[in-house]
C-alpha cells in the first residue's frame, strides 16, 4: 500500500465523520486529484469510502482481512509494533518470532499471520488457526528481569486482549487461571509465552496471542472439556481484524510501559479483578482428578495461584484446571 494511503487511513482513524479533500491535501502535501487517486486505490483494496460533495470523504468500513498497513495506521505505541512482520501463512508465529529474536530483532517486533499450519497451544496442544478469521500474533520483548519473573508477562497479554475485546465488542470477557480468556464460560483466546534465558537474566520473551475473532461454529475445535467460541458467535457481528489487532497492541504497549515503570503490581491488580475465580471457592484438578479446594486469593509474583483451604492453609499451585464451585 502507498505510504500516503496509510496516512489517509490514519487520518480517518483520528476523526469520526467526513474529512474534506482539502484537509487531506494539506496534511499530505499533495493535490486533491492525488488524494482522489489514493482513495480510489483504497476502494479497490476493499475499503468502503463514501464521498459527499462539499463535505468530503468518510470511511464506512474496512476489508475483513488483517492488513499490516491498516494495523500500522492504528498504532499509537512506542515499543510494541516498532517492527511488524505480516505472513499470509506460516507454521507458528511463535516459532518465527523466536527465530527473529535470536537473530537480534528489536524489542517490540510483532509477527502476525493470517493462518498457521502448526499453531502451538499450551501443554503441547494444537491451536486451531484457519485463514481469514482470527488473530495469531507473537511479540518479542526484552525486559531486564530474572527468568522466574518472565511468567508475569503472560498476565500483561491477558489483560491487553481482555481490554481489546471490551473496546471492539460489547462483550465483557473473564480471565480463567492461568491465562485463558472466556466469554459465556467458553474460551475465546489463549496465550503462550516462550523465553530464552541465562541464569542471571533473560535474553527475550515471546508473547504468543491467539484470539478467535470471526470463527464460525463449524470452524471451532471440538473439545468437550474446554469448549471454545469466537467473538463473532458471542457478539453476533463480525470483528474488524485489523482494528482489533491495533487496539490490542496499543493496550499491550501501555501495559508494558507500566510494567517497566512500576513492576507487576498494577497488572496483577487488574488481572485479579478480571479473573472469574477471584474470592470464590474453587476446585483444582490435575489430569481430571480433583486435588485441592479452597478460596482463590489471587496470584503470586510468579503467576502461581494462591488458594486458602478451609483449614486456613495457603497453597501455591502452579498447574492444573480450575473450576469455580
Ligand atoms: C493455549 O493453549 O491456550 C495457548 C494458545 C496460543 C496460540 C497462539 S496463536 C499465535 C501464537 N503462535 C502459536 O503457535 N501459538 C500462539
């Protein structure tokens, strides 16, 4: 896409309603005829742009593809998205981001893909990643923290994805420990962190984020124990994938800046507020067998769950499935 067309999209994002040809022409330093040509090119790319004489142009809708230029046009971030790699298809964006990070990719590098053939889930599971519907992205971060603190970063991505869901739909997602996002009790997003570390510090962390945006019921994976859904199925209307991606990356950037400045505290607080189990009685099971019960107190500084059982003992739990009772 032509850089001037990217600027046009950026200007549309800053203002609801019409923008005059004269305003565009002044902002971009080109003639109104040139603006008209860029608008025509955007229309050819699937943007619906209304033109009304004496009022100007209005962006009515964007194409339902993840368009890296469209994502770039939305970014207000300082770090996250500094470099953006878009792939039509790949095995796994986490694998790509890991390789780029090993080659020295700058902090904030984002790998986005339209489809994944080997999407990786937690605990060796497969993450269903069909083309044209969802968000699959991986972000390279290089914070100066110790390896045991790295899990804290997954909580940032959970909160960023939750905020993006709220800003782009009317849905209020819940977080399920350790880091699933649920709508109506079904999973809409999953997060997978990977890291490269030495004993005295980390080299980089990859934040992998998958969000089921516009998947139809037929495309959902069948898992009776962990049912999945998509924002489209829950909200009843399609989500603009580029807008969702831009919103989420901006939120992640904000949270990461806060994390670097003030540590894990503020994120932990918001995460706990959003967690479906906070303050409630839960049962934790491992491989289908219930093993620990108690009140969910919150998360520890390494992301472990803190449970207080009826005999007043505080338990730290690092893996298992949580059920609110
Ligand atoms: C989970 O099992 O809940 C984690 C799923 C994580 C999926 C995302 S999609 C983008 C990134 N690339 C991958 O291969 N996995 C993560």
